[in-house]
């Protein structure tokens, strides 16, 4: 069972458009409304894989009520934290060539009492969990050290915690030694404080994160594959993707795939790559089911191609 924590969830509307022309009327060819937020997406991917998950998240207003209803319809147990502000609504515009434009609202500001209730709700649902997953940006009111406090509280219960965030929140949490961090290429470069030109550069940055405090690093490099670095070594995984339909939630799907496959080693990396590759072929933030996966197309090797140039992030 996997408990996810999404401090800044959203109601996501995704519109598929032929192309995006500023100042013009653009007619959508498709539309989806999904519960959003990185931790929410992990829960959705875990549920799609047929595993039990509990989504802990602050919810407020009509958008928050709709998020809860949508998650419940997908068989996800919701542990809501009532807040006075309305849950944010985000918009994503997915063009036919795979380019994605996202407009993310800031979300409500959590009061000190709401912040403490969020931590307490995690504590109440943690017993019996295989992993606690904390993902996404922090809403207004929460300082960058909030994730660090959550990691410390989870470790105090003897449980494992995976963290997918960036910037000061990631750096602050590293001092509490999260069991797993999952940056994408951009976040990895930001944490390292330098640009990444090759897979070797990404490997060195992941190793630096481990020296700073992360026990395991699962790095999404978009179209250039994924890296796994832990105490046992480093592995590199790829899978071909003919056409990208939407990369919304692809990294979250990868994280879910890694965790449901055991959360350790090359077999879990292969599952992460398969889930990420499947996710980008689906519309909006649809999470792949087992029928969408193509494990035979995945290649995982301990011979990391350190000289391979990074071409961009299609599945971050």
C-alpha cells in the first residue's frame, strides 16, 4: 500500500489543440478534466496498476470537492484535509506535435493549523504503508523546510519515504536522508548548480545528491531515458516512444511504476521506464494500466552511456 501526500493539489483541465497561436481563437479537438498534483498522479498510477493507495491532500471549495469525487471514482481512498481556500485549477494545452503549455495557479494559502492537520493526517494513515510519497510544489504558507519535517516524522515511524520536489524544498529535505528522490533533468541540474550536457553529467549530479543525503536517486531524463543510482550502483533505462501525445504526469507514472515493482534495483527501473513511456502515449494526464505497458521494449543496463548527449525532456 502506498500513501501519497500532495500539499498543493489541483483540478486539471487539458485541452488538445492542433497548434497554439497567440491572439487567435483556438478550437480544442479534445478535453479532459482530471484530479491533479504530482502525488495525486502517483496515486492514480498506483490504482491503475491494481494496487491500494491512499491520497492525503488539502481540499477546499467546489474544485476540491470535484477532485475528491474524481479520485473516489478511480477507486482511490481520499484522506482530505479541509482548508478554507479553494483548491487551484490548472490548464494544460497539448499541441499535436507534443508541445505542452501549462498554466498553473498558485493555490490556497494554508494556515498553521491546516499545516499541522496535514502532517497529522499523514501520521494517521501511515501504518501499514510500504511507501510514503511526497510530491509537488508547496502551497503558500508552507516553508521549504516543511518536507524536511515530514521526512523526519515518517522516518520516526520506521517507514520509507520517496520525495519528488525541487529547489529549496528538495535541498532542505536532503538533510533528513529521504529514501528516494525523483528529479527530472531540469531539477537535477538546478540541485547540482550546473548545466547537464550528457548522461554522464546527470550521473555525476545524481551521485552528488546521494552525497548530500538522498539514499536513492531515480532521475527522469525525458526522451533520454532514466537513471537509477543507489548503494548497489547505477543503471540506465530507455524505451522507444514513436509519438508523444502528452507528458503530463509521465514522471509521476514512472515513480509509481518504480514503487509498485519493489522500489529497488534494475527490475524496478525497468518498470519505471515502461510506465513513463506508456504515459506519454496517452491523452492528458491519463495514467497507464497494465494493458498499456510494453515491458519488452525496455532496455536496462549497468553500462551507463556517459557520453550520450541529453537532447531534451519529453517525460519529466
